[in-house]
């Protein structure tokens, strides 16, 4: 059965919305929420099923920027919180751009499968 990408479209759209407006708990929480949504979207996705180099590149960017390997969380806030705090402005821009582009890509892919 052909993948319809509904889960990816939904979760990446939620990640994109999290990055759009100021979060009542601050910018860091916006990124943590977006990290969670991206993780849900990409968790079981086999990138080998994607025929688009751009989509694979955006996925790689997102996975790289939410990676918490080697991070420490002595305060117990959560590794994604630590990761979000450590991101440079360029990282934040790159992440937001990849989320936006990938959300749009999956949305288009979903609607192509469901005309």
C-alpha cells in the first residue's frame, strides 16, 4: 500500500505552528514542542521510500538539529530543552526552514495521493 503521509503532514504542520507565534512559556518551549512533533512525524518513516532529495535533506537537517546525543541534563528539564537552549540563531533558522519546507512537501504529497 502506498504511504499517504497523513501522519507526517499533520505532525509537521503542528511543529510549524509551534514555531510561528510566541509560546507563553518562551521561545525555548516553542522549539521543544516542535522537536516533539517532528519526532512523532519522523519516528517510523523510512526515508528510502521518499523519491525526493530535498525531502530527504530536510529530514536529515531536522534529525541532526534535534539530536541530543552527548548532552547532559543535570537540572532534569529534558534533553530537548537543553538542545533548544544551545541552538544558535542560524540553527534555529535552519530548523524552522526545514520544518516549513518539509511540512509543505508532505502536505502536497498527501493531497496528491487523495485528489
